[in-house]
């Protein structure tokens, strides 16, 4: 199932594995479903893993609008409907995690469990919002190569960036970000950056939840993860030492095992 007409646009959807339970994996800004490829190799042994590219990202179409968090949630539910998943486990990184928090609170009969990483339940403070909008909507939109060196330390921890053995992996991450389409990123980033505070929704998340965060996350650090975990009844919190905002790339095997262990604990 490549391009599927969902919620007024065309979304690229892929499925891996044929387990009896479905895991929907939701990527972050700049990336696509491909960011989870190392984790899918682990998870697809036991689950049906469904990934899709956000509108305006990867191989999906890039409509003019519809990039607010509410509508991205409708896109996600449309993907679940398209693959016949009435209930599913949600794995989301960064904004993918923010959308997951909303969906778990708003449609609890659909979300079987919730794994969020690098997310925030808070609105961006005005100082940070202004800095991000300058970086993404101005500099990156016009000259991505001038913004990339400022973006990398926000998205990745220093141990990953500075270790010579990671040179090829770091270069690959830079390439992905620079090739994602600056105009597309600006269109998608604007409503995401101005998302509303959803801390009031956290007590309504009733499914098993694991909240993960990188110790060195420059976008949404451990305090943001603690706020989420503290607000959700029974949620677990895991802070990954020496890891930034992208554990899928910085520690791919360990991240895959963490997700798998959580899902298996939910089954048990």
C-alpha cells in the first residue's frame, strides 16, 4: 500500500510484519517513516508495524494546509482505518509523541498503549518559539545549509556528533535533514511550533504508557518527559543517558529493544 488517499491528501503508508497486533510508528519533523527502519527490523518479528510519512514529508503529498496537531491526528486515525486497525499501539517521537498524547486522551478506545519519546505537553515558551521560528521559518526555509549546524546540536547529543566512529551516521542525518525540502519544513513547522498546552489532557490517558527522553535532548529535555510521566496515571519514565532528541539514530538497537520490551510488558 504505497500512496493512500486519507483526510484530503495522499499519504505514503508501509506495513512490515504480520503479527496479530498493530504498532503505528509516528516520526518527527524533518524525517519520514524511514527513521524507524532499524527499530522495525526488531519489532516486525512479533508485530505488524505500520509507518507513514506525514503530509508534506518524505513520499507523501504536500498540501497547502492541514499541518496543525489536531489534523495530523486525524491523518493518523485515517491510516489506522486504511490498514484495518481498530486498536493499535502508538509509538511516537517528538511531535509524533505529542499527537499520541492527544489521541490516547481523545480516542482511548483506539490506543492500546502509548510510547512517547522526546515529546512535550507544554506550549513552546515565547522566547523559544521566536528562536525556532527564526531558525526554521526564515533561515532554514531560505538557506538550509546555513541552519544545519545550529540544528544538529538541538536534535542530537554531543556523544553521537563528536565520536569519529559515527562520522558516516552523522553525515547521513545531515543529508536527510537538508534534503527534506525547506519550503515543506516551513509549512509543516509553523503550526506545530504554535501548538497549545495539553497538560490538562494527561490525566485522561488511561492506557499503559512509557515516556522516554534523552538526557541531552536539546529540543525537549528530561524535564519535559517528567512533566508528561507525572501527569499520566501509572506512566513509566525512562531517561536515556548520553542521548539527544533522536535515539532512533543515536542508539538504534537499544531504542528498538526499549520499545519491544515495553510492548511485551503490555501484552503480559
